[in-house]
C-alpha cells in the first residue's frame, strides 16, 4: 500500500488523502480513523463558524503510462459554502496522472458532514467501469463525462422505479443504464455539439462505440436517443431518451405518452393507471433537476 497527502490552497482549506489499492479491511479501518479525526477536528474549530466535512470514495485512475489502479480517496475540508455548492470531484495536478475525475467506483461512497450545516443531499452514482474506461480511451471532455454521469444516474432511478411499480414489465435494465451512460459519446468526434445544437454525434456514435468493442445493440442507443419522434422504438430506447430529457427537470408529454402506451401494451394495465404511476415517479426524478444542474456547474 502506498499513499500521498496533499494540501489544496483554497480559502476553505482541504486535505486530500490518496491510498492506492487499499484492501476492503484496511479501507474500513482507514475510514473509521478518518471519522474519529474529523470529530476531534470538528470539536476543535467549529466555534469559528466553519463547517467540517468528509467525502470518501474509491476510484479507478489511469496513469500516463497506461497502468490502472484502484484508489481510495478521502477529502477533509472546512466549508464556507454548503456542500452541494462545492466541487465534489477532486482533481490532483501531478505529472504522473493522466486524469483524475469524479468517476467513483461503486464499492465505496461515503460522506459525513459535521458542524452547523446539514449533509450533502445529492451525489450521482458512478458510471459503469466499462464506460469510464471508454471515456478515458476516447479522451472525453469533462463536460461530456459529467453529463453522462447524470443521465446514467437518472436511468438507474427510472429503472428501479419501474421495477417496483410494474412487476410484469419486461425490459433490459442493464442495457438501458449502459445506453444512458454512453448515449452522447459521439460528441467526442463533434465537440461543438457539447455546447450547441447538432445531430452528427447521433450518426457517428454507434460506429465509434463498436470500434471500441461495444456490441451493436448497445451501441445503437447513441443514435436512437434522439430518434423517438421519427422511429418506433423499443421500451429500452424510449427509457434512454426519457432519462436524457428528464435529468434537468424537463417533462416532454409526447415522449412520456409513448412510454405510457408501450408499458400499457406490455403489461395490459390501463393507460390511465400507467400514467398515474409513471407521473409520480417522473415528478420525483424531475424534482432533483436543479440539484443535478448545480452539481454539473460545480464540476464544469
């Protein structure tokens, strides 16, 4: 095990610990001691009016040499602003690192907030490791990476909600989540479409993904997510398109109507019943649109 410690020169102050290839047992021990230290630190300086917080997660990192490692990262910081207004992706500027972003491994994601504030309310799930590596291979811009993280996170919530509400609905949840996490990958070849209109990324996306080993059925989401007004699409493709629309709180009646019709046909549930259940689920997801936008801005 190796480790490094760095100090960020910010007005708020921040200590970053980086542990390489930490075993789960040592990782747990490390977190316990970090929390203990944090409690002591809180009792020492919270009288000054600052909040103390800790964010801990594991993450895949690629070195410039091409070597991968799994690292445990702990950030202990004093917060002048609320946690969700801060950039919770940690960037370490060192010559040996190719990139270090907030692509968090699902094995550990722990946050703790002590002091006068309250705990962070929004933290999106990480992209699947396969998509993380794909983004690194293609040198995807952070703006694209963070968008994919958010749409994937919404797709997971959407799929989980549909499973709970429509037990007879058959769909490939893994495919939906992969499609949501990779749908805009064609923008690697068309970066102007990251900030402006354009559909060329939809045309070039499938071939780009297939060139990097993605099977055609999964690669097609990068084209179909923008084709729901022009083609009759399976439920999986509609759910990817819906995730891409609702992540920032946007409701599109025509798209939702197509999803309702498809669910009703597959489950033999009346359309009005499907609407009632789906509307509540989508409203709950859309209600976090402002938090997702704030998270994206803080990382942008």
